[in-house]
């Protein structure tokens, strides 16, 4: 079920009559608020979304263009009976903190886009108070995109013994131009695919040890600047600047608007077992 053109201040009676909480066979719910030119906070959005509480058996929840500063209480999603597998929160520019999601046992896909007002700690809220030994226990895909003001990715846990996203396989980070680093908990043993696009300030010195596929699009920060290519003006010594963790890498794809020509010595790539190297120049394969 997808509900569009939601505007705070509309008919609460009509929303209440829908009684989504009683619809146990509803598996997908998309809530799309009115996509006006950005007008700042719309407090009525908060009162409207309060009425869309779904049944705990819901598997996919999508929220777009919500203009409140926080989500309703029903989105705290703490119960182990919650079956949510996919969550998309997009273009919610006033949202200051995400709900506590770390204990959702069924959550496998998390998609976060253009959340301009989130604080550094607000992006992954609740880990510092978590009493569980595993946070995001079954999350497999994490995409974060268009976070223009996001400088720090903070993941504070109450104990060093807490495992964070132990099954994460695919990590995509797009268009976060001032993001400086990724927490070590994220670049863990489980990550197999890493995609970074237009993150100019991002510094990664050590790749996940079992990484199989790495895609760099545009300026991917330190990773773009560490590859052994001619005309890479920031490259001083390929042997000293290549990031650690290339041993299992099978695919490296680079999408760039600047023509890159491999240096004569690519022994570091060869010794890593790299099977496929694609370099795209404005979308056209060059080598």
C-alpha cells in the first residue's frame, strides 16, 4: 500500500478510519508526504504520521518528504515481534534523530537519503544505551546518500563487546562531500561490496579484509587518490599508499570524468588476486 500527497492538517478522521494497525496481511507501506518546495518544519506532519501506525507484521516501510523533526512513538520499533525487513527514510530534511533501530532482528535493508538536520549521533541513535550484544543483527545492505552536511559518522556503544552490523555485506555511500571517516565497526569482516561516490573528504586506509567488489565513482576521497595511475597528482608512492585489505578483491570499478592510465607497475593489484579491473571515462570503458 502506497499513500501519496499526505499533508499535515488533513482529515484525521479519514486516516483513523483506515486503521492500518489492524491490517495484519499488509506487507508494504509507503508514506509519501506532499513534496512542496522546501518550507521548513511542518508540525502538522508529526500529528498526521502518528495515525499511520501499521501492524507489527509489516515487512517494508518507506517514508518520503516528511517534514517533522522527529518520528512518532510507534516508530521506536523496539519489540522483537516487529517483522520489518526493509526501511527507507528519504528527503526528511528536518528530522533530527532516527528511531532506535539497532534491535530490529528482521531488518535487512536500510536506506537513508537527504536527512540534512540529523546530528552526528542521531544517525545511529541508541547504540550507546544498548543492552544487547548485537546491534543491527541481520542488516545486510546499508545505503546512505545525499547527506551534504554530514561530517562525522559516530557510533558510540555502551561496551566494546557489542557487535555492530555483523552480517553487513553491501555498503553504499553516495554524495556525502564532507564526511571524513567510516567507523571501524562498519568496515568489518562481513562486508563484500563497497561503493563510494563523491565523498571528497572521506579517508579510508584499511578496507574490509574479505572485500570482493570495490566501486569508486567520481571523487571517492583517499581511495581515489591512492590508486596507481598516471596523472594522479596526489600519488607519491603506489606501494605505500594502496589501502590494506586487497587480498580478496575480485572486482575494482572506477567511474571518473578524468582519463586514468595505469602506471607500468601494477604489481600490487596483481598480487592481490584482482580478477577484473574496469575504468570508465564518462561512462565509456577505456581499459
